[in-house]
C-alpha cells in the first residue's frame, strides 16, 4: 500500500470590504497611528458589516479553495472549521459551512484552539489522510473577532480584524504536505486572553452585560511574554522533527499578531528577514484566519510556490501554540485505492459489519470488489447527470 500524504492543492481567502485605519481609531480612542504601528506593525484592519457573518466568509474562502483544487464539495471526506468566533454557540459553524457548500452528508466539526486553530486543523487533516480515512479534507480558519471587542478598549480594539482563509488537502503518494507539527497548550494562562461571558460559566444576563463580560479581555504584556517564549521554540521543534534545518525553510508564515513577536521568533531560528512573510499592516490580527490569509497572499505575490517548504507557527488564547512544516507538492493523480470504492463496499449487504473489521481487510475486500464498484460508480455518475 502506498504511503499517503495530504498535499495542499487549493487555497482561498475572503476579507470584508470595510476597513478601519489607525487614523479612524485616533478619532475614537486615546491612541495614535505612531503608537499602534511601532508597537504592533498594524496600519489597518478589515471588519464585517451588517449582513455579513463568520460562516459567510468561511464559505466564500472555502469555495475559492475547492474551485482551485477542482474538488466538488460533496467529494470532501471531512470539513474542519477553526474559529473562536462562530455565528452561534450551537449549532456548530462547521455544519453551516458544510450545508452552504452543498457538501451533502460530509462530516464536519468546529475546532476551537484559539489563533493556532488553523495549524491544529492542518495537523488533524494530515492525520485523517495519512490514516486512510479521507482523501480530501477542507480546513478553514475564519474569524469575526470584531464582534467581541469593546470599541472603547484601546488594548484590544487596535489589534483585531476579521477574515477567512481555507485550504484543501488531497491525498498523494508523493512525500509532501505536513512534514511535522508541534501542538501545545498551557491553560494556566487562561485569564490572559479570555471572553468571560456568554458561555456556560456566565450565560447571557443583564448583569453579565453590565459588567462588560461579553467582550474579549487581554493582558497584553503577559501574552507578549508568553508568545516571545513559545513561538521561536515551537518553530525550532517543528523544523527538527521534520529532520530539516533553518536553511531548508523557503518561507516562514507566522500568525500575524504582532510584528515584533514575529521578528523575535525569526531571530530565534536565525531566519533572514526575506524569508518571513508579514502582512499584519493590512489586516491586523485575524486570529485563526491569519495564517491561511497570509498563505494566499504569499501565493498571489509569488513568495510561495510549488516545491517550497513552508513553516507555520501560531499562538493564542488557551493559552495555545502550534507549528507545522509543510511542503507544497505538485498535484498528482488520485491514489489507486479510491474512497468511492470503499464507500461502495460499505453499501454491500454485509457492509454493516464493516466498521468492526480491520481497515486492511476492508481495503483488500474493497480492491477485490473494485471492478464491480468502478462499474457501479459509472452508473451512479450517469444517473446523477
Ligand atoms: C498589546 C500590546 C501591543 C501592548 O504593547 P506594549 O508595548 O506591551 O504596551 P504596554 O501594555 O506595556 O503599555 C505601554 C503604555 O502604552 C499605553 N497603551 C496601551 N494601549 C495603548 C494604545 N492603543 N495607544 C496608546 N497607548 C496605549 C499603556 O496604557 C501604557 O501606558 P503607561 O506606560 O502609561 O502605563 C502588546 O503587549 C502585544 O502585542 N501583546 C500581545 C497581544 C497579542 O498578540 N494578543 C493576541 C494573541 S493571539
């Protein structure tokens, strides 16, 4: 059986049209463009308007990625939506996205891991593909942090923006995709970045709103210290786990939270400035969407290309962190054992027992039945029109 890798074969992004510049913030907050830019690297951020939503942005980014990948939504094996700012606490935003995409009956879940959520999602998608459970996985990072910001709080109102990015990972036998990853969490820092109200600990009430618990609270200095400590280290660990050195990294695409934090992580692993992708000036911190948006821009600008080895690293609420080394491979023909063949096997009269048999046996049986399944598949696709 060939090795299975999850190659990134499609990518897309969506950012709302409305822009809030530092000059706009100067008018409503005790702050200056000079202060914001020198401390964070941010010049402006995009925010959603009335009528826009997190799920709407996620779907727009996902459609672009699917189109580029040339994968139909209904042929996805799994949808992962990383976000901390869903439309609703329940139902999960992942099901809204699945439905809007027309990905009929495709499994979908929401991944909440703070700003590193997209990198957690990549690592998860990679595992599903490597294990043979899925051939195509959609990973979306989408956020509307602006809806949870107190516009009078200058410590958070200057930082965050809205947006979405998505990628499609597809199975290939060529060694590429996620080469290594590191995931970390330290709940001891929970209070340093927290949205205290609206969850089950403090459900919506007049008192909760009077206390302003519906807004994101941040201990900026603590988060800065934490990020400076973990980011470079996580990046170095992922490079070592992939059996690579810093010289092998073509482009470093970090979570866009603060230009100074990014620079310190790059210095830690001795990455030169020209190998670091920074677009924080235009978008601010878009949380779990920041890396996929930056990835799309890196492609658009020709800074990322097929054959490159990329390094992703992020930190955020939890506190959490994650890094991954990703090789961009050529799109290849599908592997010989196709998902559709196994699906057909599950439709056979004894398919009901299939969940209790080993996956190797299941694969062998699936291959045994494959001529029949290919024939039936053709019939199905004809009847679907
Ligand atoms: C928030 C952050 C930019 C603040 O920068 P900083 O250099 O740490 O600034 P400090 O919080 O120490 O504040 C320095 C001074 O600026 C003031 N200040 C804070 N926000 C300000 C603003 N928007 N405009 C002007 N002054 C501001 C503070 O009140 C403080 O004044 P003081 O010295 O009189 O007490 C920085 O800590 C940061 O980026 N932290 C990480 C946050 C992050 O990434 N969060 C998301 C994680 S996913």
